[in-house]
């Protein structure tokens, strides 16, 4: 029984070390974004917001308005009309492939470091 516990403890420890290692490696190698790509749900509407200019943007997503704040190379939801306001609690996103979404308004924001346009 004691040997069984040692093997399980070792395997759990190994998985935890690998998970933390992958997290820190990803964080250390993350690139800061240069542009935020905003997509509106149920449409082909797509906007690009540069992250180098501090500004507040008003976005009309479906029937709801949201406000995005760009500050110090990052972007966040600051004011939404949705009922739960979960997107406002996410805070700033600034690194490549980070995403923030307001589901009721249908607005998604994705950070891209080297966006060339499509």
C-alpha cells in the first residue's frame, strides 16, 4: 500500500511540475499585441483597433452597446449593457492570442501581434 501511494504522489507531482512549466514558458514567450481584432456576432463585421493610442471605443454589438478602453498597449471592456458584466471583470488583455468576449452583446476581442489584414 505504501508503494502505491508513492507512485501516485510521484505521478501527481510530475503532472503539476509539467503544467506549471508549460504555463511559465508560455507566459515568458508571449508577445505583446499590436492590434485588437473585434468581431461582432452573427455578422461578418470585423474591426481593427490599434493598441498604441489610448482611447475609448464605442461598439454596437447586436442590440447592445459596449465600450472598450485602450490604455498602455492593452484593451478591456469598461462599460456594457449586458446583465452579468462578466466581461468587465476580465480586465486588460495585451498579449498575442488573448481573448475577451461579451456573450450577450456578441462582441469578441482578440489580440494579434503581427496582423497584416485579410
